[in-house]
C-alpha cells in the first residue's frame, strides 16, 4: 500500500507476529496468576485455621495439666479462656486475607484506573475470588 519493498513487508509481518505472541504469553501469565490468587487466599485461610486450632489445643492441654479434677470430670474447665483464644486468634489470623480482599480493588483502582478495576471485579466474580468489599 505504501509502495515499500517486499522485504519491508516481511519484516513488519515478523514484528507483528512477535507482538501477537508476546501479547498471548502475557495473557496466559495474567490468567494463570489470577487463578493462583484464589489458591493463595484459600491457603491463607487454611493457615489461619490451623494456627488458631493449635493455640486451642495448647490451652486445653494446659487446663488438663493445671486444673485438678478436670480429667475425672469433677472440675469445670475454663471456657472463657478458650472462647477468648478462639476469638482473638480468628480476628488476628484473618487480617491478611481480609486485607487482600479489601485492598486489591482499592490499589488497582488508584494505580491502574477504572477500566482495570472493572476487569478485576469481573474476574473476581467469574473465578469466585471475592475481592470486593
């Protein structure tokens, strides 16, 4: 069209193909990383549950060792301490997953704009990762 030689057309076609390949690879990385976000959120939640359960087991062992008659059923356990441990651990351990969910749309919206934020929110709906406050 521009009256340039055939050699130039071959080079521009090669560059166009390289650009298309790069875009496809970039999309693949984006899709893969988006899929892994849900697994990261799940892993954070499972780790939180595990550490909270460990703290509870330690408290139950402590009560069995320190409260006389608890093993025989003649004494009452300290329920309030167990409830406090569960509550404190659950609140403390859910801060990172909660921060991920709350801060992702905020950071994406501020740094990348409304169009990217729309994509993040649509992707979160499709993938089941709730990054919406």
